[in-house]
C-alpha cells in the first residue's frame, strides 16, 4: 500500500448501513443481534462453539471435551468426537431435497460447462476415493493435488477427506521446483494432477511439471500419479506409476462409506510463505475446521438455498479450500467454480458469468477490483448484474476508492460489502462485517466474528489506544486455528506465539499484520509487519525469492522488498549484487527473472531487479530492508540510519551505482 492510500484509509469517515431489506432476510439481522452473539461467545467461547457444533454438524460420535488447551499453543477441539467433513459436505444433504440441487456449477475457460448435483458430486467423490484406495492410499497418507480449476480438483479434495487421506493442494501456478519441495516435505505417496489446464488462452502443462518434479527419484515417497484428462494434449505416462482417471473410473464402484475420523485427525496441509526461505506446511484438522468454515460461510455470506455463490479464488489457496469447497458445501449451497481469469481476449468474463448464472454472492480480491477499475465501467455496465445481493473481498487491504467503485459499479449501491480479514493459518474468516448487521466503512474489515477475540497490542501484549497502530493478535483459541507447522512444532511456536510476550504468560496468537482499531472498535488492517509481501493477493516470503535468486550462479547477494503498486498492492523489487565474473545487463536481468519463475512460479517474478555493488547492512551484517523499501518506493529515507555499517552505501544506492 502506498503512503497516500494509507493516508486515505486513516481519514475515511463514510459509513454504509446494511440495507433494511437485506437485514430483514439475513441470518444475523441487526447490530444488536451481532453484539449479543459476540458477548455470549466472549463470555463462554467453549459453550458457544459446542452449541453450534451440535446444531450445525452431523457427528458419528459426540465429543468428550470441547477444547483442550492444556498444552498451549497446541489446541485440540472436540476431543473424542468422530466426524467426517466429506460426509457433512455431501452425504447429509442426500437425504433432503438438496439431493438434486446443484452443488457445483463449473465453467471452463474455453466456455465448456458442467453442473454436478449433490447426488452426482457424491457419486464422483466416492468413485475417486475408491480409485485412490485401489492405488493403496490409506488413512493418514499424504496426497499432493496439483490441478487446474476443474471439478476434479474439488472432487479429489473431498475424496481424500472421505477416506482420511491428508491433502496437500499445490497451486497450479507453482513451478516443478516448488512442487517438488512441497511433495517432499509432505512425503506424499500419491499426486493427483491433470494433463493440463487453460489459463489466459494458453495451455498450462501441469503433468509435465509433475514429471519434472519427480524426475531422478527426487520425491521417493511418491508411488503413483493419477491424471485427469482436461486439455487432451499429449503427455508422457510412466508405466506402473501414472494412471488415467478415466481408466480407473471404469473399474471402481461408487460405494465408499465415509471414514469416521477423530476430530483432531489431520485434514490437510497447505504450504504458505513465511519469513524464512522455506514455506511452512500449515496443518488443519477435521472437526474444528468443519465447524468454523461452516459457520463463517453461513453468517458472512448469508447463504440461502436459492443462492448461486461464487468465490473467484483458486483451490490452491486457503480461500479456495474454505470458501469454494468446504464452507459452501457443508451448508448445502450452490458453489460456482470458474477455470479462467480476466484476460485480454475476454476482460469481461467475470461479468458474463454473473449474468449467465445469475450469481447472487460474489467474493473476490481487491487486486482484481483495481484491475477492473482500469478496464473501465463499460464492461460491467454492459451486463445485467442485478442478481447480485452481496459482495466480498479478501487477501489484502482494500483502498476506499476501490471499495466505493465495487459498491457503486458492481453492487449498484444496494449490495453490502464484506471485507474479510483472515489467513491460511486461521483457516477461516476472523474479522469481517456480518452483512445484515454491521455498518461498513470503506477500507475496514470492521469487527471480529463471534468467538474471535482480536486485539491490537504492543509487544507486551498491552492493547494500544484507539487509532494507534500496533500488532494484530488473537487471544483465545478458535476451532479452525492451524494446529502446527507440519513436522516442525518449534517453528509453529516461535513464528506465532513468541513475538508477543505478555507478563502473565498468556498465549497470544501473533498474526504478522499491523493494524489499528478506531473509536468504534473497527479494525483497519495495514499490512504485514514481517518479511512477507502481498503481490496481487498472493502471499510471498521475501527470503523465498532471495533464496531463488542466490541459487543462480551470477548472484552473490539478494535483498527483496515490496514496492507499492497501484494494481497489485505490492510488486517484487530485488536488489542484487553479482559475483565477480558477472556484469549487469538486460539479458542477465531477464535471465534472473526467468530463474525465479523456474524456482517458484510466475507469481514470484520480480517486477524490478536493481543491480548494485553494495547492500546497506548493520554492523552485525543484517540487511537493512527498511532503507531498501524506501529506496524501492522512491521515498526519502527517514528514521534512524545510525546502525548502518557504511553510510556511503546509501549515497551509492541513491546515485544508482
Ligand atoms: C492479508 C488469505 C487486509 C494479511 C485469506 C494476511 C488482508 C494475509 C485481508 C494472509 C483483508 C488477507 N484486509 N489484509 N481483508 N485478507 N489479508 O494466508 O496480510 O494467503 O496476513 O490468506 O493476507 O494471506 P493468506
């Protein structure tokens, strides 16, 4: 976010009340009702969640203990309970009229379409689960999913959940290298992929990337690869290892009972960027995640059985897990899935889809909204968007101008907007308006979801006064919180639980975001306070990009910072010093960009690379990123520079050498 945006966020004073018509039909109808729920949950979070778990989910066996917090920061929810999230997403709807309701409406980028009713989706999931069983997959095994946005991506996730296999979805835009690292860490035994997918009018050859990731026995745990046919482009099939889904489908039955899982059995691992070079395997478990994504979807998106709900995320990210697949299906909703993204040949595709399927609820990212603003109002104005009744955003702070545009042009000034703050680690939405209840202020995620004790504090854990910046923290465990970093509990402890050290030994979750709360208690999230940057809503670690750069023979040292960008929020800006034999050139710059794409994926391509002789460091050798951030942003360097080892470095960098 640029300074000017932060300024306008600070001075935003417009307030939008929920339209009364919307409130009268909403699940949560008034601010009073929200506040009562909030106070009830705060007074006794355990009783609050237990009541909802009983009402809203089906259990094979009830729990003994709602919350076990005896070994913080390792929480256990609904201990002793037996449940299956796939059962809650599918089977339980089959005994109701929803059996023949559309569960999943899908549109491919080339315009092909598919609709699966709950009964049909259930059948496909059961078959897929049996195919995995036939390949030897057992409860607890890890399964890598590297897919385009096709129904089989959701089917594969649900099938894993059904038999108790742990899925690890890897975003299809990640490179073979990144895939290899994640499959290796998870020790996956099976990889589910497709021959390819369509993205921006090109074929993305996913199977080829899987072959590269597995080459030279680089992931020895992987025994089988299950390939869905999507593009029909030729692929190499390795005898004994690779299997076509359409071949296996002919052999398997559609009878596959859902495995009764312990509440705390692992449901999935999802890798996300942190402040070290290695991505973290965020672990989520079964019951608490099911309950929390169910409740947040129901109340925040105010789902009704007649709604068509569309979240534009990719299933490779947490938003796709929680709010395309699990949350909506657990509620028996109709969830829409689109393979494509706006592209030069079809910049208005989102509005076409809203018109075509009469979408009622639309959830997207601020970066997309800013891109739409650039493309002009003519595109959405040319379509009938009157079916929309609720809009949402996620992934980064939304600047008030983008919020107002979204409200006016897309929402026709009648749709509430839910600006939802949360993270891969939190599993579900944490700070958000409830659309029929909460007056909204453009740029603010407003107030915590009932049961979430969010605060803005200093490093001692003391709340800061209203309107002063501090660290965003959560004070009480919540059902969908991440349970650990896969195979690395120490990293879980020191990344999230040791930054804030309250005097009374309380355990406080440190989110890594800076925020303030205004006089109404509204949260204004400012962005990351660690070495994580947010590029077009995608989260990247600066160290990850740095490791990729220094793995190139020409690079001696690299320092990566985020540079404010009007469209993407932040752009990757890399400062690079070269090994003696190399000279800076345009060709080398392009080679380094391509190298990062190969190591991580296109989302990590540095927008700018600046070759320099020196990097500003402290006397202890730490790179002073704060200074580099100012330089990248073209701002004056303010603040203390006294710890800089060599003050002349700044002059050199300013003068461009
Ligand atoms: C940022 C995405 C401001 C934040 C669900 C967080 C936001 C990171 C918002 C998590 C929002 C997400 N307002 N910032 N509404 N939503 N963020 O793990 O910095 O990909 O820590 O999860 O995105 O990104 P992640």
